[in-house]
């Protein structure tokens, strides 16, 4: 503890039996707060929870790289492809 604040507080959900860490500034984990799951990217679901129901940072980054890769022209090979 530092200045009366726990560094890694556990979730108070399920009568304190939840094994997850609480969200920063909250007393419960994202699941016990009722946050929706990340919709994922490219039709793949994600197991993270987000406050607003949008994509998590990892899925946003992966979707960005997929869009960028699709936009790049294919390099020509020796066979003319």
C-alpha cells in the first residue's frame, strides 16, 4: 500500500472471491461492472471488455494493419504477376 491506496486491488465482485484485478479507479473488474465484450476485428471475436463496447486497442491496431496491407499494391514478380 502506498499512501492508503492499494497498488493492485482485487475485484470485490462475488463477495470478494473474484480472482481478477479491479479496473483502475473502480472496486470491481470489467466483467462485474457489466462492460460489453470487444466486437473484435475481421469477424474474429475478442475476449477483452471495453467501457463503451467499442474495439479494444489491440483490435483497432490489427484492423488498421489489415486495411493498410489491403491498400498496398502487389509487387510484380519475374513471372509478370
